[in-house]
C-alpha cells in the first residue's frame, strides 16, 4: 500500500491542484479541468479507442520491438569487437545526433505515409539508447566471468546467451527504459504528419477545429498511457532483474 501511495500520490495532488486552480477559468485555451473531464468520457468511447488509440499502440509496439532487437543485436556485436567498434563509432555518433522528427519528410519519400513510415521513425529514434547501452554493458562484463566461461568450454552463442547477455542485462534494460519514453513521443509526432488515424492525429484535429476540451482530454489520455506503459515496464524489469536487485540489496546490507 505504501508503494502504491508513493506512485499515485504526486499525480493525484497535481490533478487536484489543477482542478482547483482552473475551476473559475474563462480562458478559451485553458478550460476548467471539470469541462475537460466531462469531454473525456464523451470523446474517448470504445469506437474511438478502437479507431485511434489501438493503431497507435500497435505502431508503438512494432517500432519499439524492432528497435530493441536491432539495438541489442548490433550492440552485442559492436561491444565484443574492438575493431568493429572503432570503425562504426563515428557513423553511429553522426546518425545519433540527427533528431528523428527531422527525418519524417525524408522517410515519407521512401516509405510513403502509411504505418511503415511511422514505425521507421520510432525505430530510428529508439534504437540508439538500446544500442549504446548494450555496447557499454557488453564492454563492462567482468573478465573473470569470460575467463571462467572459456575454461569450462562455453563459447560462441552459448557464451553470449549464458554469460554476456545476463551480465549486461541491467544496462540493456536501462536503454530499453529510455527508448520507451522516446517511442511514445515519436509515436505522436509521426502521427501528426499525413496520418488518417492515431492519437497524435486526433489531438491535432481537435486543435485545428478549436475543440479545446477534447484536445486536452487527448493529452491527458496520452499521459495516462505513458504512465501505464512505464508501470508495466517497471514490473517486467523487476521480474527480469530480480537477481540483480537481490544482489544489490545484499551488498547494501553489508
């Protein structure tokens, strides 16, 4: 109960403060939270969730999954090879410095305006934290572990699966956590360009038609989705890295 109170306490306080401060607002662009919440239930019906929110989540899942697989695979290969790392590092730094939204018009030329474009934008933005954290995690694997695996005849794919990936997993998960927040941002941005559905598209349509309470309700829904996805990721992280958190608890107790 105490952990739930810590997680929900600040959002509840912020919403309560927003409700009280905006109660008497007559600003057209900043309506009272009461009006926004009333429009929330009317706007986000099951039909609209199916038409706009579900496609966004599917594109988010596809882009995030692809970025995770590509980032971990390339990160392991680069982290294990000093020569490969020295060769590709300048190129990686160049592409990492390019903001993904800038490439949206370019990607539209090659991938069109369908789901493929939006997924590619998400992949391009999310792959870098996963890739770079994987590289550093692999490089930081204890040489004693590698020597022990070699002494027991564990090599090739088995060494990567049984030794390197588990040892690098805390840093890989840190990259995945960063990539999740980037994926949500890019999901919305990609849907603001030449889209016909999606959460970002719907919020922009509300803004263009001056449906301000509905626009704010979409922003709140986006925040709730981000909060829920972060919570689910945290639960999965605790389960996957139970051994790591247990080890840290033991070290702290000494």
